[in-house]
C-alpha cells in the first residue's frame, strides 16, 4: 500500500463513503484537529509519566481515531449500519478518572500558569488543542449531524487533560504556579 494516491492533488480529499470535499472543508478542520490532538497526546504519552496514565492515554487515542472516523464519514452515503463504538462509556471513564485524581490534589483557588516541565506543558498544549477540536466540532455540528456523545467526550477530554497536567506536576515534583491578577 502506498501512502500517496495523487487524488488530493486537486485540493480535494475523500470522505468515508467516497464523497470528495475541498481540503479546507469544515469537516476536515474538525477531524484534522482531532488528529492533531491525538498526536499531542502521543507526545504526552512518551514522557516520563505513570504506566497507568500511559494506558489511559492509549485508550483515549483509540477513541480519538473512532471520533475522527465518525467525523470523516459521509452519513448520506454510508448506511447507519456502520456503528463506531464511542463515547458514552468513555465519558464515564474520564469522569471517574478525574474524580480519582482530584481527590488526591489540593483544591484550586486560582487559575494555574501552564508549564513546569515538558510533560506538564505537553498536557496543557493537548488541552488547548482539544478545546480547539471542540470548537471546530461544534461548528461542524451546525452543518451536519454530530453525535452528542462525541461533543460531550471532547469537552470532558479537555477537562481530563487539565486534571492530568496537575497530576503529572504532582507526580514529578513540579510546583504549580497560581495566576493572580
């Protein structure tokens, strides 16, 4: 299998189902940002973090591939029989993980300045890319039907990445710096 097809040389790309759209189509912005997020999470995963966090991030990356496939599918051409398994149980998983982590961290009284070390910083970058993915996907949902659980999952994931940044800071001995006006 070759990586290149030459079919995109005209400025279009194919959706699942065969429809061709411009490379600047909002659908591509949405699933392209999901792909970017997945890459940033891969960078977080490659840092010195706990094996449990690595395992959780691998599951999240798998879910992001499913979400990307959902957003890349032309549902007018592909029967609804193609069912991608995401995201209701995965939302609960993220919520439980956040609750477990937050029970071990001091409560927040201020916003925190992103940073401290590479792992913490990459968590924050992934969080901000996740917020952009959420904005693009909500924007797309004004044009096509996007499953509500996908939108909720992306929202919850950005919260999880923030909480993970705090956990990684604690695990690596990095002091959190509060923002004060």
